């Protein structure tokens, strides 16, 4: 009797990584959340740099390089100061299946409004999924890109991009910022998006 071939789900074809630099508490919290969701996530320690922004940027690049060196079809990237939808895996599989040609699917970002006109009106890359073609292109182009926030670099350049709304990943609302305006914006985004589905 022939064995039936079962097509792998998108999550099974995905290299999953979480950027965590020098913060054991956040690492433990995220590992606990991933365990509850049944996600096999590789923690990426990032790259030490004198600039926090540069460390984050290089950490994201490291996740992309690790993905390229894997045999997976997609990269699912997380930052470590987030909350995740309880039904993340089911929603992720459905969305990827329904958008098979997307270069980038933005799963987590900063917004305090439901009026998302374009990628240019949102900030952050708390979580995203990119395919192998886009990852390879991004890695090859990275040395020539303008030095700016990694959210702008990753999310603003894909030719076939999709935003999931409401987001499946949000900031946890615990981060503290020196700039009053930044603090207000991050807090307002967390309050706007927060609901009981997030862990």
C-alpha cells in the first residue's frame, strides 16, 4: 500500500528565529511563550556593537544569513520584547498559504490606528516572514543600503509586501525609552493593539 504524501505546512517549512542580545530574562520569557505555542525557535544572540541601533540591525542580518544557510523555505523572525497571538500558528499557516508569492509578510509592527494606508505609515519589525529569494536579495544589497533603522530596511524594500491586520505580534509594552515622544508612541501602540488573545 502506497504511503500518502502529506504536504508540509508553511510553519514546518520555516526557519524560526528570535533576536535576543545579552538579556537572559527576555530570553527565558520568550522561550516560555514559544513553548506554549509549540514553536521550535532558534534564539539568535545578535552581534555586539557600540551602537544599540547597529546591534539590532546586524542581529537581524545575522538571522537572515542563518536562514539562507538553512534548507528552509521561509524565515520567521521575532524580536524579544513582544506578545504573540495565541492562535499564531494557525493564522500564520493560513496567511502564507493564501499569499504564496509574497516576498514579505509583516506580522508584528507599531500602529495606533486601523487606517493603514501603506507600509510607509507604520513602524517597527517586531515580527516578519520573508522568502528565500527576498532574503538572498537583501543580503546581497545590504552593503549598499542607507544606514537606517532595520524596520525601514527590511519592510520598505520588498516588491510584493503584505501587512497582516490586526497584527499577530505586538510589543509587550514594557520597554522604556529616553525620548518622551517615543515612549508615548510605543505605549499608545501597545494599548491600541492589546487584547486577551496575546500571551
